[in-house]
């Protein structure tokens, strides 16, 4: 029995890491702050809820015959990427740096990721909590891409693509910016994921839309959203969850978290108003879909700047998001004719790019003394650094996504057959219906 207990103790120590063993034997070097810990746990749950909100947001925008396929893809991402993150994703993204490019596999299976604070990432909360908070970002990022290939990708292709993309695109870029890689070391600023999350997802979405081609009948046949109340519900959940996304990235219940909370709400509101006004002016009538899309665009744009800028800067960032994202998602997409089904590129790609650049314009040490100033506060070099980070991220994401798509196409095939697309992916991919007609 004593040998069995000893073996179990070794297993526990291996799983939770040397830090937890040290905590059991004596006082840890860093103290856990219970308030910060509770705050980040709540924020992690809010970020996970965002993927549910995304399922409703996207689900309402597709035709009724594809609503379950969208929700299935979002829900599957929650399961697949949670496991991937524990097995090796977190280690690749945040593990000990290898040449400024990738994390080592030292923390694979969460070895060394304990229940005591990490001096590098989380000085007042358990390292394991930082890990699970970041897991929620890793889940939603590939899910954002779904909006570009909605209604036409095989589910088997989606599964393989998501796993490869998260491992070969998200994890490395995350390490470059947040995990000790070369972009973060060069001074690139990204408070909560404008570069890591939204530029990568948006660029990948555009590549997916171009590679898969248009939906059958697009754009000659109108393809209208089947359930706008679903979309509005999803937008509301996203707005709500985004407070965890941005404020939680402060990793402490402090003034920076409060600043991020305020700028998040302010930018979303400003972008929603701007999109609605622009739409009203150009199309003659404002729409609830436009207001909701504008709010999401504002949330995307403020994400990289949330803890670095003040409320007035947030309004300007939101106004820019409402204008730029509308022009790309509605005007330019219509003229160029590519089928980014649910405007993943127009909202996330353009919104993330604008937000990353705006960080280099509006960042201020008056808001966050630990960060640098932007161009408008006397530091032109920061804007140049932001441009470099955007170019590197866009280039790598586009090339890597294209290669992954080609590999998936050669193995399981990317696109469903024409007759399967006509019937809808709910039936052909999952043998289910979102709605049942009762006689």
C-alpha cells in the first residue's frame, strides 16, 4: 500500500509540476492573490461563453439547413482544442522559448504547469489558471474562421484543418507575441489578441474563402440569414463575454482591468453607431444586423489596445472600425465578388489590423505606465513596430493557411459535393435537422 501511495504522489507531482510540490513542502516564492484568482477564473468562463455566442451569431446568419453544422463546428472546437491545448498547444505557445520562434515541449501534458504563481506569466494567480484562461483564446480563434467557409466545407476537413491550423499557425504566432518570441521581444503591443487572435483568424478566413470558392448560386441568388434573433442573441453574448476577453487580460482585478472594461464597451458602442449611420447613409435604412456587426467590429478593434488607451481614444478606434469594416465587408467584397460568407475577414481581419495599428497610434503610459506610448503621444517607433508585427503575421498566416488547406484537400477533400450543399450540411454531414415541421 505504501508503494501505491508513493506512486500516486509521483504522478500528481508530474501532472501539476514541481511548483505545486514546492508549495506543499513550504511557502511559495510568490503569493496567490485570491481576488485576482477569482477574477481571472470568471473571465476565463466568460471567454468560453463567447464561443457559444459565436455559434448563435454565425448560426443565425446561415440558411436554416446549415444552422446545426455551424453550431457543431463551434462546439467541436471547444472540445478538440481544449484537449490539444493540454497535450501540447500550451507548451508550444507559452513554453520555454526556442530561438524566439516556438515554445519547447517541456510543458507538454502540463508538466511543470502548477498551482502556484508563475513569475513570467502570472505572478498573483496559479500558473494553471493562466493556462486555462489562454486555452479559451485558443478555442475561439480557429472558430472565427468558420464564417468564411460556412455552408460548404466537409466536417472531416474542418476537423483536420482546425487541428493543424491551431498547431501550426495559432500556437507559433501566440508565442511570437505573448510567449517570449521575437515580436513581443521587439516591442509589439497586443493587450488581448488583435494580432494573435483576429488578424490570424481574419487572414485565414480570406484564404479559405478564396480556396474553397463561392457557395452555389452566390452572388446571383440571394442568401439571406435565416434567424436574425439568433444573431442578435449571439452578438449580445459576444459583447458580454468580451469583458472577460479584454479586462481579464490584465490578469488582475486592478485599474488596468477597469480601463480595459471601459474601453471595450466604449469602442463597441461607437462602432455600432458608426456602422448604423454609414449604412443608413449609403443604403437608405439602418438594420439590426448592421448594428450588431458594427458592435462586433468595434470589439475586435479595441482588443489589442484595450489596456493601453483611454476612453476618447476608444471612441476613435470604434469609429474607425465601423467605417473600415463596413467598407470591406459590404462595399469592397461586393465589388470583388469573393464569398466570405459571414464576413469573417471584413470584421476580424480588418478590425484586428486597424486595432493593432491604432494601438501604435493611441497607446499611452498615462493609462498603462508599464506600456509604451504610441505615435500620437510622442513615440513614432511604436507605430513602426506595430506595422512590422502586422506584416509578419499576415504573411505567415496566409502562406501557412494555404499550405494546410492544400494538405487537407489532398487527404480528405475540402468541399462537400454539389448535391450535399444543396441539401444542407445539417443532413448530409450530421444527419440532423435544426428545425422539425410538425403536421
